């Protein structure tokens, strides 16, 4: 999960958003719901303009990610905005 996450983050930084999304989706499923990986995936979807998928991700994901309290709180706040209709 860490290797996939690192590759996904690197692809995101390099602007290869499709590859970033693919890698981060895999990393998220392997990491048991890391808030850090989820935030990177949300950023990748946002930067690609995949708003429908981001909205679905936000609705399904709120409150289910792991990490520090501050990471979870920030992510849940951002996802709450995207989960609105």
C-alpha cells in the first residue's frame, strides 16, 4: 500500500492524473482506508474534473477513513462539501 501510495502521489505531482488515480485507488483499498491516501485520491479526481465520481466518493467515504484525528477531520470537512447535492 505504501509503495502504491508513493507512486500515486508522485504521478499526481508530475501531472499524470490518470495514473495517479489508478495507483491511489489501489493504495486506498490496500491501506484499509487511509485518510492521507483518500485525500490524495480526492485531489486527483478534482484535478481531472471528475466531479461526479468525486461526489460519489465523498458520499460513500465520509467518516470511514483512518489516520490521525486532525487528518480525518480535515478530510471529512472537505468530503462534506462535495457530498452536498
